[in-house]
């Protein structure tokens, strides 16, 4: 079988079409387009494999990317995101690669060790000719590495066994190194997917008339200016009662803006509920009320707003 090395990550890949914009279907980078000039530049440069793999993960996350010569230098500066974001991206990817609940995730340790052995030799020019396993194996394993920005076996084990299985319970590990996405994992992915598709930002705050100007002039305007829809549920009719509608709205929101001025219990609940779902929270409080903010939330960076009325 003829193998081609992906111009970006040098992984074995299926086809590189010969004319004009080449379309590459790489197991690690996904499908992307590349012209003759960037192709020649990548071939001529001695880019370390760790940098190639970062570029590959970045391109994989963008889908249908067109690589241009002028962006190569910027791409070399791409760094992996935070550990929690890598774990989340890995989990989301697993639900796409294994979309049927209950399916075994194929991570055979022997194959993985072989894959990493192969990857470590990528800089040797003859490596691509010496491959002895079917290409399908690479298409099964490399997207997993790419989604989690994973560059070593140690990291893979950390994300799968420790982070996603033992710590978060989003995966289940059974005998013989078999992994499954747990009920909790599915629930988490589906909730965050809904949130990612949404354009709304849930606003949790006191609805006293003192803060009305603050809401209209700062919060609402700011959210709209950023291109989002502010969602505010006026709780005056159901004081201190968190109803199903509020829960559903938070679940569907991309973000929660939580203003703790006037210390309303509902705001703490809504921020905590959003936090538990993995939804980003913007913590805010008016300057003169900041000292009253509950101790448990002080670990988060709270935006302190001026003491004068807005
Ligand atoms: Zn690639």
C-alpha cells in the first residue's frame, strides 16, 4: 500500500490530489486544503514535530481549513488550550467518533504503543515506507490525539483514565482497557452542545428598581453590542423560587452574567447551577457591596463595578 505523509503533521494519510489546491484527508488534521506555495514552504522548513502536532490539532478544531503561505508563521505560534478545554474537546470528539451510546471506544494499548512509536520516527525521511499496519488504524487513533492536543502516551492515559474517567466520571473503564462514554458523559456533552449552539446569555441579578438603569445601560447594552441576546427572567412574580423555566434557560445559555449586588439567593443558585453545567460565568458586583459577597464565590474573579449609580 502506498502511504503519503501529511504535509502538516507528517502522519500517514489517504490522498493528496495532484493539481492546484490540494485536498488532504489526514487522520490527525482532518480534511484541509493547501496550495503549492505553502506545501513547498512546509517541506523546506525543519519544523519540530511538537509544533506540527499543535498546528494539526488547531486545524482539526477548525474543520475544512485552507492553509495559506502567509499564515504558516502564525500557526507555528499556536499553543494548546487549557487542560480542561483539551479534556472537553476530547470528550466531544469521542461522542462524534462513537455516536451510538454503549459503543466500545477502541483504544488497544498495543496499537497505541505502536502508533506512538511510529509518531516518534516521523522526522526520519523513510518512516512512511516502513509502516506495517493498515491505514485504518491511524484513522481510528489519531483523531483522538488531535482532539485532545495529545503528544504522548502518558498524556493520553492521563486524559482518558485519570481526568475523564476517575475524576469526572464522563467515561467508564471496564476490563481489558475498554472505555465507554458514561450516562454522565453523554449528559454533559449534550448540555454543552445545546449551549454552544445558543446565542443567549442568561443574566442573573437583583431586579430591584435601583438596579434597573444599571441593567439597561450597561449589562443589556454590553451583551447586545457583543452580538448576543440577553435573557432576563423577572422574578418579581415568583420570589425565591427557581422554576423549571429558569433551569431550562440557563441550560440553553452560552454564558451566565451573575451580578451579586444586593446579595440575592437566586443569583447564587443560578451562578452555581451554570457552573455545574460547565457554562462560563461572568461574576460581577457593585463596589460597595463586594465585601458582602459570599466567601465561597471569592475564588472567582469578580468584576468590581463603580460605586456611583450608572
Ligand atoms: Zn496532518
